[in-house]
């Protein structure tokens, strides 16, 4: 199966076009302003020797600039905004000036430890940062055809090949990202060394003897280096009293489960945290940091796609499938959110899905989207695009506020206090990750191969795909508010091919029939409806009316604290109660009368959305809104799981 480039698909969807416009006109500029305000961009000016000051932000702050550049390039590909182009060009030029002659760039070391590099791969994200630089270079090249950033990335990647190809097994990054970036670079350059290095990085995982000790030593080294940097800061401030010392805003409140610190430490020592506990072929259970896990699985699936059906792949693809199965059946929230424990940011145990502890970082669901897309392409199984859709509408979409300038980092399913959208975060990884993925939406709607065409997502759009002859495809979809979808297929000339249409699990199954998953949502119920026929330019459009009945989903009995509770869903959307809509009831104890549920499209609420009206068992009104829209009206309480008979 092959994918399309984002410029090959024209999105005309009323729901998603609005999102993409906010992304292109507000979010990306807001993020730039924040990167400047928090001095992330200044770090490159310091490294280039063009400014005096002290480096600010986390050791991995460079990655936020690269991810912004990645997002801005993808947005530019859709809409050539000269103001954005000017910011992109100035940042590329700055990166070029900050990069060392041999390709190395990592401002943390360049400014604080100029004689050192690659000394702390497990804790400091040196290779991770290089990975995001490379991804930005590939995206920029794909968007503009210009090689100016790509060539900087090739210089950096060639340095990595020189320093890491055929190196020892401990030479991996604690935070995966470089692997998938190198494969993307291989895809545009065709240079085999990048694919080989990505493969070696993946194969080395879980093969460091006594990894726990290795990690512990690096962690202690990291703490010493951090203390040294803090001393440098104090010395600098003492010498420069005019320097306005700077601290980033605080994170959202997160409710911690018991023994968090102890669990975190054990997790790290066992190698689970960074997926270093076992070789990749034995990693059949999703563990550790949920973003890292998603990037690892994405890279492995990408590698499978590149090497094809070989002996090498034959034992790797089933491993990916087993890990996926375990995730969706036992370790995923009803929203599609991943990562149960705040502080740990990791997968919990099977069925450990407390809604209030839920970390469900926005980036973890984004990583899952990337992985699921690759799985859809290598397996041709509808389940992966089904989960993609569910996570896109719920776990991902919740991450950006309606105006594009506020974000959620962690996404609990139950909030009593302290979680709301913020303009920026201490670790601002999610905003630009969201922006680059929204800009890429067109890529995930269709795929094709000789005499076959797949439609994965029902997003209104138009494209031309070559399945032997060029075929114009147009989707008119009323999702997510209504189930009507119309598909126009117009081949240039009469031809036979198979059209594979994903039948969404939420439309073809009844959740009350089965409790096969922890969350109550089961993407495995999705399938492709295959229409193989001779298509002519005169063929009539295909019409579907997907079932948008309001459904109540129950968690598996092994999920603690969920007995007698339901989640209300309609189509691909998970709903929640937010206190701002329900001032007269306690949303955490209200008893839903399921027979009272009815839907209504409210054009002037939250940009226009379908709300669900209901009553409690004692007759008081309840109002549900889509989960992704919560926290757009200031701080409030929220719950996804509701008491019901
Ligand atoms: Zn993030």
C-alpha cells in the first residue's frame, strides 16, 4: 500500500477545515511567540555566538524549535503564507549558523559542555533532538523542494552514521525518535546508511548488559551536569545583574497514584521506562513511557514497510501486532489516551486505568496515530485506521483549544481540580506535535496500490490517485456530527479496481454485546467493505449513512472503580460532563437515566457541536459535550465515566 503526500489531497471538510485554519493562522504563530518568549530560539543565537545571555530551558529544548519548524513547513505546504515563510527561513538560517562544522548541533552541550558529546544518551535527549531536526528537514524539503534545511540534516545524519554505525549495543537514545527520523531521511535521499543506522539503533534496544546500572550511572552523571549548569547560571547572574533570570510556567496539576516515585525508579532500573528491557522482537507488551513506546513502534513498523516481506520481518510484524492487541484490550482509555500514571508518564499494568490519574499525554496519542498509520499500510487491516480515527477525534483533538493558542498536555478522564488549558508548558512538546499532525491530515485519508484504493477516514476531501489509471475521488462527509457520507469515484477512463471502504467499529458493532477490551471501545470490530467492479466516469456516487445512535460503553469488570459507570459515545466521539454545563448537579455522583438521552446540534456552542441532553434518575437535567471540547470555558470539573443503572 502506498500513501499520498499532503499536497495531493485537498481537504474541504467543514469540521476539519476549521481546525486546520486555526492551526495555520493562529496556533503556529502563537507557538513561535512562545518559543521566542521562553528563549528557546535564543539558545541557537547563543550557540551561533550572536548574542550574550544564558541558555534557557530543558536540555532537550532544541527539539521544540525543530518540531515547530517541522509543523510550520507542513502548514506552509498547504498554504504558502509569506509571513510564515519568513519565520521558517530565518530559523533555518539561524540553525545553519549554530550548527558545528561537522554537523553536530545540541545547544545544551555546545554552550555548557563544549568538549563533550554523546556522553549521556539514556537521559539527555541528544539523539532525540537530532531526530527532530532531521524530521523538520525532510518535511521542509517535501513542502518546498528546497534543500537548504535538508542539507544541514544530511550533514548531521552523516555525523551520526560516522559515530554510531556498527557501534556497541549501549549506543541508543533513551527517548526514541532518531530511528523514525532516519527512515524518513532514507525515504527522501535513498541513502542506505540511514536505514541501516535506524535498523541498528532499533536492534540494539534491550541488549545492554546490566542496563539498570548503566542507566543509574548516566542518571547520576546527568544530575552532576545539571548541578554544574545551575552553578554556571548563578555565576552568570552574579556577573550580570541586569540579566532577567527566567523560569517557565508551571505544569498542570496531576493527581499521583501511590508509590509513584518508587514505581518510577523500578521502572527505569528494569529498563522498562525507555523500552530497554528486551530486544524489540520480544517486546509484545506496551510498557514504559508512552510517547517513547509509540515512536519505537512507529519506527519498527516503518522499517517493516521498507524491508518488505523478508525473513527478517516475519518475526517482527507479529510482535507489533501483539503489542497493539495488548494495548487496545488492556492498556488504553476509552478516549484512546495512553499512559496511566502521572509522574511516570508510563503504561500501567493491565486494566490499571484510573480516570483521574490518567496521564494520556497528547504526544502519546499522536505517536499512536503515526504507528497506526504504518500498521494500516503494512497489514491492510481496518482496525488500525479505526483506532486512528478514534484517537484523532478524542485523545488528540482534545490537546488544542478551539482558538489554537491553549493546550492540554496531560488528558485525564476525570478532573476535580487544577487541570485546564494553558498557553505553554515547561515541557512544550505537544503543541507543535499537534500542529504538524493536523497539517498532515490529508495523508491519512487514502492509500492505494495497483488496482486497489482504500478510504481510511471519512473526511471531506478530493484527490486523484493512480490505481492503474488516474481516478478522481471525492468524499463529502458530515462526520463527526452526522453519519451521512457520499463518495464520488471518477476514473479517467473505464477501468476495474477494488475500492476498500473502512466500516467504522462504532457504526457496525454494539458495544454492550462484548467486554473484550478494558475501555469498552474495540477497533478490532472494524473491517473493509470491498467493492470490486468496473468503474466508469459516469458511475453514481456511493451513499452511506453510518449509525450515529448514542451508545453507552462499559469498562471491563477488571478495571477498578468502574462498576455501575458508563461512557456515552455517539459516532466517533466520546462525550463528557463538564461542570460549567451542569451547575445544579454533582457530575461525579449524578445517576444518568439512559432512556432520557437525546442529541441536538447547537450552532452557537463551542464552534457548533452536537450536545447530548439527558436527565438524572431523579429528573434533573444533564448536558454532555464532546470530550475534545472540554476546558474551553475556563477551569472546571469534568468526567467521562458517569454513574448509571
Ligand atoms: Zn507532549
